[in-house]
C-alpha cells in the first residue's frame, strides 16, 4: 500500500471543522465518499456543548476531493451511521436521537442533495443501518477470468429480495437497530408514502452497543448484536419483513449465539474485556462474521462461520427409528475459522465489497500466496498503521505505516519504522468497490486515500497484472460502477494494451450486450487514454463519439409515429434501416423514402434544436475537410474517418435535419459559402455518403478514391471550415498520481497541481489544434464547453464558472444527462436479460 493523497481542513478564525464522535464514513459505487464532521461555532478550546455543534455531511468525488459539498444535516445529535444505496444516488444518515434521513440527488448532481423522507425512533440511538436487499447479486469467478463470455465471468446468484411488490419487483426501504434492542423497518411505497414498523429483537430487551445487518438468499435478514462486554454472548436474530393490510410487519426469531474464543481461553479471559467491532464479512453473507475484542492497549480479531452439522443420535433412538440417508437431524453451529495473535488496539475496520465467489475456497487456499484484492479486509490500529489481512485466514497481506503520511511531499518514499503511541490514527475506513483503494478519516478530521496493489504485496509479471486490471474493468463495465480506483494502478505502459484487450473482449460479446455497453466502453477508453502521452490524442474522439450518441438518441426520440397503432419498429429504427439500405448520394432521394409526417414537430421545439443541428453540420464539414490529412493520427476526428457506424449516424442526422429544414428553414445549420446558389447540405451529404460506403459494415472496406479526396480538398474554397476548440483536459488527480508521490490538498481550495507529461502534451494540442467536439449552446452566442469528469456541475466558456443544471433548457439538460451517463452506474438488474443470467 502507498499513500495517494491527503486532504485536510483549513482552520478558520471563528469556526473549525472537527471530527465527530462517533465518525461515520461511506463509499458509493460511483466513487462518491460521504463522511461526517462537526462544525464548532466558536473558537474556544473548551469542549463545546451539543448546541454549539452543527452536524455536517460532506460528499466529494475521489477525483476532485477538494471540491467537497457540505450538507447541514439537521440532526440534533451525533450522526452514527451513513449508508449508500446500491445505485450510489441515495444516502441514509442516522443519529444518536433515533432519527433517520434519506438523502437523494436533486437533478442528478453530486452537489445538490435533498431529504424528503425519513423515520424516527425518538430518543433511541441508531447503532446499525442498512438498505433492504433488492435481490441482485453477481459473483465474480476469478478462475474464469480468461473466459470470453461476461456471463460466465460474472454470474447471477439466486438471491431473493427482502420484500417484493406485486409482480416480484423488490420494495425499497431500510432497516435499523437501536441501542435498546429495537429493530425498525421503513418501506418506501411507489406513491412516496413511508410505512414504518418497530419491534423488539427478543422478549427480553437489553443494551446493544454493537450491531450489524446481513441478508440471506431466502429473503430474510440477520441481525448480530453485542452489549460491548466480551463476557456476554454475541446474539443473532432472524428478521422477516412483510406488508399486511397496507401496514409493515416485522417478525423476529432467535438464532444460535456464540462466545468469543478469547473469553473461553483461561490465559486471555480477562485481557480483552470489551467487544469493540462486530461486522459481517459482507451484506449478503450472513454465515461469516468478524469480531474484535480489545483492552486499553491491544486487540484480538476472530473470524467465525455458521455451519450445518449433524446431530448425533443415541443408539437407543437409532434402534427405534434408524437414521437413513439425509434424514439425519441437523443443527446450526458457529465454528471459529481463524484468529490473530495479540495486536495493537484496533481503531477501525473496513470490509471488501467485491463479491468474489468463495465456494471452493477453504483455509488451505486462503493461505496461498496468490491473493486477490477482494479477499482482503483492512484493520486500522492506534499506532497509525493499516493492515490488509485475508478475510478468512486473517493472514497479513499488506501493511501501511502512517509515518509516510506525515513526511514532506518531496521526501523520498522510503520504508519507515513503525512508531508507537502515534496520536494520528484512522477512526473510520472504507474500501472501494474493487478493493484497490482505501479511504480513512483520522482523529484530526483529515481524509487519506491509499492505493492497494492488485498483487497484494506479491510480485506479479506484467501479463498477470494486466489480467487482474482487465478483469476488474470488465466488472465495472458490466455493473456500471465507476472505475476511478482501477485507474490508480494503470501505468502509462499498460494503457495501449488495456485498451486493445478491452475492445477485444467487448467484441466477443453478443450484439445485444454490445449495444448496452457501447457508451460505457467509450467512456472507459477515454479515461484510460488520458494516462499515457502515446494515447492522449484519442481522448477527444472518444468524448465526441459519446456526444454524438447522446445527440442522435435525443433527436431520434423526438420522432413520433403518425398513427398510434404503429408497427413494430419505431420511427428512429425505420430511419436507421432505410438510410443503411439506400446508398444513394442524393439526400432528397433518401428523404422521399421516409414518412415525413413522423418528423413533424412544434416550431418552437425545432428552433430550440438549432444549435445542436448546427453542431452536427459543423462536425460533418470538419470531418470531410480533414479527410486529405487522414494519414496523421494526431488530428482530431481521425478515428471517425474509418468508423462506418459513426458516419452512418451522422448521415441519418443529416436526413433528419433536411426534413426539419423544410418545416422551419431557420433551424438549419448556417454555412458561410462562396456561392449563393450552392446547396451546402446536398454537397456535404454526397461526400459523406461516399466516405461512408468505403467503410460501412455491410460492404468490403476500401480506401477513399482520389475523386473524393480532391472534392474534399476543394471544400475550404467553397465553405468556411469551422474552428472548434480542443476538448480541455480534466483538472482531476488520477493522471497526476502516477509517480506515486503523495499530494497534500485542502478542502475547498483547488490546488495548483504540477502537470504530468500527459497533461502537458494535451495542453499543447489545446493551443494549436482544433477539436472534433463542438459547443453546447446556452444562448445565441456559441461557447466551447469544458466537460468535467465529476457529475457535480457543468462549466462553459473559455474561462468557465460553475453553472447549476437548472439554468439549461430541458432539451440541453437531457443531452447533458445522456453525455454523463457512462460515468454514472446503471442497476445491474437491467443487464441480466442481456447476460442470460435470469
């Protein structure tokens, strides 16, 4: 492990951000991190009263950690739990007064949050919180990473939702456990109504200091509780949720309990008096639990597993009723898998979220030297160190010492000895969704981002390291999860190989699945190509293809059938089919084969589309004018000249624009021509069709003939070629973290980051070359955009300022959401039919 960056608060004269007690932290599948601090309203050194503290929830993107968005949570007591939902767009927060709030994104922006629903168990602190399971579970089969089919690498596991609506749709909601032994369940109905029910975990209620929640494949919920004393058992309960007569119903049942091994050992019985950590190894793995018992100076960690065992039958009863086959009575019993020796006092625990299949993994395999990132969990200690240990054998896999975090940025990264009694240690930790990064919040309120090597400290050759990264990239592409933490480990020499192999694996999938993943792989290639000077010039083309797909999808969605009882195909599908079948270079002959009544729109809508249509026309003109220089891969738009799919898409849009121009001529693209009698649209469509025929999928690929190149050479003398600015480089961190030199950042203050070789090369292209990505317009004046990787805001103009999405017209907002879609996860359930996993 090594430190990527540290982000800390600046001290203000009258208010100070201080870590809350307890500290809560959560990491979403979109690589958004939420954590809590308290804002002290005075500058006194004395301990403030609760009335002097403002409970804040901070949300940041890992690529721009300084651009933090702080929410005044409105909680009257300390926030005890934070929990993201599976899509990463909603966040639960719970406090020590029993209040639970559900936060959701407003307008799909990470810097705009609102809380409209919640629940309350007044005066009863919440100690555990979780969303109900939606029944979606994918298993990663590491042993099948070389298989071509995504359906075999990532298989659907049979798993029932916690509660289903009519038709089997999972019902949304959350479950929480309070300190007095109550379990409260809140269900979100489609109408927006919240159904809440609260029941006792057992008849004899007791104090619950620690608790955790897990789910079973049968749709039940398992709750583990401990009162904080290692002399008392760790209790387990089964919780069943249902809806009866429009009311939420909760039923509980006691499961087998356990005593920690250290409390039954006479030599250790009194050494670890307190149970400080209680965690299921995964939300959907209720059979394995991690326990930690501690003293003032040391801790011990144990891993337990729930197994079915045969119940021995006395010989007397066997003579009366012999046991045959599988009829032997079975019982559930907890068995210890592994335990550590005495460790320094544990301050925080982080569990992996990567659902690696462990069906064939036993302790012998677990102790093997070939580890995988998803098999490790993180333990933070009071001496400032962090250990990654195997989640079954608890064997140490990697170690990080906090002395690295305190050294100067320009100091050599040498191995430092561990210091004892360090005052700085992590109070809360979270592993990323691929377990390749770890975030920790220390007792001073600083945020530290650590890289975890895919090899887990073991030497791997380049081929095996590439296979690990490729496998995780494929997993993110299938699930829609963000892949920023994978980019932390991609070296410039790996980029070309990763892009090629990723494309190769993508082309092996079915046509239906390729269509679903088409935008995600483009976004993934663009982010990879930013990391190497050899591939950085492709970034603009990938972003332009994403923009073209968004524009095409939006414009085609406006087409409506003239008759309601339409045939099977939509107007957009028929447009694609006819344009692919008719290869005539005359745009009017193609147009007469379409039902023009399907293209009729409101005049105001057509006028609002003019600037998007102008971008299509300008881009076609730019591509055709650059055809004579096609031999240079450094020119923007180079990859479009041999991409039959993109050229066909542009050809379809030209036909749509021609039809709409007949309805409202003012919506047509405006060209500056040398002749007033020249039909610019017909000329560009004719040349575009000739170029498309050379590289379309149906026919044999051929090189453009000399006549076409000569006509394209004459274009600058016939039409004014638009000058489009190159897409600016992102101001994120990932391309600047490759030298593995930790950065020191401050919340709310954009850093002056040193430029990498990749950044400098792209900056040079910005100054001296043109872009294939045109402007996104907000007025009659055209501004070149700056598209951010973060979904928090949009920036426009040569000197951009943050603009809220509400300032855009609805059509342009929809275009922006389509363009940002590859960065935002899509629920895995939408891919099951394409993967054949149902």
